[in-house]
C-alpha cells in the first residue's frame, strides 16, 4: 500500500497535467475515428439506398406493360396486347407512322394501333424523364441504370434516332432526351453494339 501511495503522489504535479492532456488527445482521436466510421457507414448506406431506388425505378419501366412494350417494339417484337385485351401486330413501319404525328394529326389506316404505339412510347418517355430528373438531383447514379437500358438505347439510336428525338420533343419530354444523351452509344450510334 505504501508503494502505491509513493507512486501516486507524483501525479499531483506536472504529471497529472500531462496525463489529463493525453487523455484529452485520446478522447479527440477516438471521437474523430468514431465520427469517421459513422460517416463511412452513412455513405455506404446512402449508396445502397441509391442503388435500390435505381433498381426500383427500372423495375417500374419493365413492369408497366406499355413502357415495356415500347422497349419490345424497339427490339423488333411484333405481337402485343393492351390492358383491354385487344391484340396488335406492330412493326417498325407502324411505329414510324404513329410517332411523328402531333396529337391532333390524322391516324391513317390503323388508328387503334397508332394510339397504342403512342401510349407505349409516352409511358417509356415518361419513365426516362423521371430517371433523368433523379440523376440531376443526384438521388440515383448513372452507373446503376446504364447497363439495364444500354441495349435498348443503342437500338433506338441505330434504328430511328431522329424519330424518337422528334417525338420526345413534340410531347415535351426534354428530360428523356437529356437522359438518352448521357449515353455515348446514343450520341454516336456507331460507338457500341446491338
């Protein structure tokens, strides 16, 4: 016990001040490390939520039959059914005939088919507009959606880029145009496959 008292006594002088300062430094370092880890974890969680939101937004495009059918039209598929059960055989010639027309324009020989085509592309462009707005305000990242739509964007650029641009601008989906322009395959259709 006397040994303890002898070694503890010098801590009342300058050693006590040194020990207090060392404790303060350790507390500051601990706080910085804890804060750094919390920030790292927050960024990781935020990144996960961004990726999850991007997947959810893409799922909406592919789960909503009209927007999914627009992608299918771009891909060359020809058989479709609308929500009322009406069947359509749609070729790219039908798409080319339907899209450039203004809302008050003549529908030609297949008004039902042209209305359905416009409905599908209106839905697709609406979703692309939402993706662009989400990218602009940085709640999702481009890398999370690029691969899922690249194939279709490349097909659109190579087959009828001006048709899709004109239609999107005609109906006021400039954000959808900005979204498509994020892809080098859209800006230069020779730069990429499909």
